[in-house]
C-alpha cells in the first residue's frame, strides 16, 4: 500500500470514529475522552465552537477560569456566571462561590472556608428547598455548562448517593407548604413612609400590612434567593424560630437572609433609613 493510500485509510478510520462518537449511545466514551483533554484545549475545541457537550464534566480546578470567564458550581452543576462579574469576579461580594464548591452556604449563609462545603448533612427541608431555588435561579439567569465531578456526580457524571439523598429530601420539601407562602407571616413587611427632611421611616407594629400577630418584631433588611433587591421585614426576636429545630430563643433573628440596616439599632422597631440604603431596598 502506498503512503498516500495509508494516509487516506487513517483519515477515514479517524473520521468514522469521530462520527460514531457523536452518536448518543457513545456518550459515556465521548465524555471520558473529552475529560482526558487538558482544560485549555477542551475550551478551545468545545468552548469557542459553541459545541460544548451538554453535560461536560468539570473538576473543581477547572472552574478557575482564564480568558475572563467566571464559572460557579452549585449542587454539582456548573454555570458560566461571567455576566454577573460584579458579584462573582475578583473583589465581588460572592467571589468565593467561584473558588469553592460550597452548596451548603447557599442555605446557611456561612461563607467561611468551613461553611463553603458540599456537605448538606443536617439541613432543614426549607434549606433544601432554598438550594433548589438557587439552582433554578442559575438555570434562568446564567448559562449551564455541565457537571462538577466529586460530591454530587461521580467521575462518569452519574448522580452519587449525596445527589440521590438531596432529591429525596427535595421531594419531601415539595410536599410541605412552600416556605415562601409562610413568608408573609414570618417576615411581615414594615410600614414605611417618607418624611420630608428626615428620609424614609420604617416601622413595625402588631398589624403592619394587615398581618395580625401578637408580636411587633424588630426591623431587618431581608433578602430572598436570586432577588436583586432586599425588603424591610419585621422579625420576631423572642421565642423559638418559626421553623427548624434550632434550640435558640431569639425568634427568627438567626435567619441567614437578614441584616441589620445600617444606621439602625438591632433592637429598633422604627428607624429612619439613610439614602445609601435605599438603592437596594424595595418597600
Ligand atoms: C444565605 C445568605 C445569602 C446568600 C447565599 C446570598 C447569595 C447571593 C448571590 C449568589 C447573589 C448574586 C445573585 C446574582 O447572580 O444576580 C446575591 C445578590 C445580592 N444579595 Fe445576597 N446572599 C445572602 C444573604 C444576603 C443578605 C442577608 C442580604 C441583605 C439583607 C443580601 C443582599 C443581596 C443583594 C442586595 C444582592 C443584589 C446585589 C445587586 O444586584 O447589585 N444577601 N446574593
């Protein structure tokens, strides 16, 4: 066989193999091969051509992007969050989410290195629901890129026990009344009005916004997953928390989505809000 014919034969074999790998039945083999490529080559071949396989597999190291892209993982799913660079880029409030696989922190609000973990042991059903809400948020707002291997997916991209456990808990959470429906009772809105010369006054009373209750509560800035604004809430500061099995006795004050308004006392039931706080707060 001439050298030219040999080259043609090799090209045909390689071409046929490449075509076969495109078929869905060879998906595991395809992903295995892709995962063996160096990260920058993977991106050059699949990223730039826009032909990224739907379930491309990533390791944590590969999330640290180059060429200006920012990637984040939650519940073993990887998203390109480059357009949210102001939150996730270097110096952004939530930059740590691009450096750690920290699914637990999306519910707990513990952003320390210990808190940024994939271990979800002991989380409440409400927390599980919150994590699921965040995953939905990322699917809506950002671009899904693939799976992170390790905790929630194994090296072949199959769900691990941890993922099955999460799904089981999420099913249970869905059967309960949605925690957001409880929000109105748990974190009733403050009464607010604007006073010329003083700014916006916020107050809590036993019947703010028609939610009758036997407590007044203290003012807090309240954030909900994926929202770009916070709102003013009246928060119970005594007794057991609304839900969860916490043994604390300071009402819902430990809830991770709450913050004391700048310029207001933590115990305040009414307060004037400074203009700097107004941008990100809705009433
Ligand atoms: C468990 C606790 C918390 C988590 C996991 C969390 C996570 C996040 C994430 C990931 C974003 C970026 C969303 C995006 O990509 O658009 C965000 C934005 C934001 N967070 Fe938090 N957050 C928490 C608590 C809070 C608290 C307590 C406040 C204030 C009361 C707050 C205020 C905000 C605001 C105002 C934004 C939007 C900023 C903007 O659009 O410029 N967050 N949060």
